[in-house]
């Protein structure tokens, strides 16, 4: 993030703090319970947001070399992105052409081919069929050239890889990043490499989990014994980039900068800066790493979460303990505090006796998120 942006954000926060104010939306937002509980609403999201619209697959650093791959499921569609021997990044349905078993699981590096574990059908990195061991004459009459993995559109920009699970239209990654591009380029996102991954599943709507990242109003209360000791709840400020946004949660120590010359100001050492890349990915920068959260719903009330910790350079034996503690802190706050709260909210809303929830004018990033989703679902970009 360029220095002038950091200074502007610090100045804005200090001005709000001095005046006991915060950024406000024009109006409060009333969210009907159906946004989180309706099967028909979820089906619309599944089709429009997670299948037809491109979603984030990973950061470019996860697929930088030949044979590097990342697989996941979006909108019920298993997909894999893989870097070929020719350096080209490709996307495929992660489905073997024999019996529809996933060809790979999770992520990996340096693969020479993609081999289905069920019957060992093997595919080249360009998706073409390489081998069908012990098949004999079992598939006589089939054309091997037509039995490659089914391709899906993929493209990367600003260090972020996007894939379209359904449809053949090309992916315009630069358009999807939008005006957040300058910040992401300043971070040199393409140079970050994966360190470790945390996967978990939660019996709640995916948006309830995203919601916890888009307001710091809860920090003083829900996180009072963990990060709440170090971070401010308010002021809250954000910036929208079309359906995307930037939101920062600042450490209490940032208030000390009011007595410090501006040429000594530094935001990134005193704040967690997060980018929502619509619809379901959070890029969370804190001091020396990015935590990339992907919220992948499988039902209206069930969500798989993958968090990958990326570091600016490969972890060494000296830095490993630090990043292991960092991952543990994310798990402690997410799995121990934020996500269980989302599950309890889902239980309340699913009772059928709660008609709506309220989002305050000061929860500006949260309001932006939900209004942007409404626009995407209505076909507006």
C-alpha cells in the first residue's frame, strides 16, 4: 500500500477519533432473515455468484511453477487450477472422465501429471488424457483425445487467480479486481507464497461468516480477552471498489501517531487491512502476511472455509515458529470466537421467529457488502 494512502487513512481515523465520530452510511440496513435462511435465495446465489460469476481460486504464488495446483469446489462444481509445463495457467473441472471422481484433492506442487486415485486414469498438465492403466479393451471405441479434463476459464491479475466454474466466457481478472488493483500491486501480491492452510466447516450461511470480517464494532465485546485488548472497535472507515471493498481494523497504538510527525506514520504495522473480493474471498493483511479466507457454501446453512496463510517469502526454520503461532491465532479468533457466533445467529434465524436483523449506519462496510450482493444477483456488475 503506497505511503500517501496510509497517511490519508491514518489522518482520517485520527480526525474521527478526536471528534468521537466514525464513518456513517446514509441509512441503516434492515436485512430480512430470508437472506440467510431462504433455500430459493441460496439457490440464486449458487447459480449467479458461485458458478456463473468467476470466483477467487488462490493467489498466484500458489501456482507459480509447473505442476503447482489448487483445487476447491464452488457452487457445487469441483475445479482445479494448475500451472502447465509451458508456464500457462489452466483451469479444469476436477472430475475424472471415467467415473467422475475428483482427480486431485487440496493443493500441491511439482506434479508431473494429475492422477485420479480411483482407477488411476492420468492426465497431463494440459488436461489431455495420458493413461488408463489396466483398462485393456474395456473402453474400446472411445477416442482418448476426447476424454481430457473439461476446461474452465481462468485468468490472474494483481497476484489473484480467478476461475469461472460454469460457462465458457473468458475471465477478465483485471475487471474483477477493479480499483483495488493499485493497492494489491503495491503489496506485490504475486510474490506471496503459501505457508499453510486451515480448513473448517460451519453449520451456517456463508454471509454470516463474511459479516464478521466487515465490522470492528464487535471487537471490544466478542474479542475482549484476545485481539480486543489490542484493537480498536471504532472509528470504522472503509472504501468501496464496485462490489469489492477495503476495510481496516486498527490497533490502539495507532492513536499514538497523533503526537508523531506524519513522515513517521506507518499504517501497516498498526492495522489489519482487509480486501473483500466479491463475492466470497477476504484478503487480510496483517504486518507480515496475508490470510486468504474463502467461504464456500454447500447449502443455505452450511459453509466450508479455507484459510491459506501466505508469506512474502518462503518460510525458513527460523521464521516457522512465528508463522505457526500466527496461524494458531487466526484459528483461535475465528474458530473460537467469530465463527461459533455466526452459528448461533443461524440457529436463531432458522427458528422462523426472527424476521430481520439490523445493520447500523456505522457498519458501513457490511452495508456495502450486502447491497453489492443484491446488485450482483440482479445482474448488475
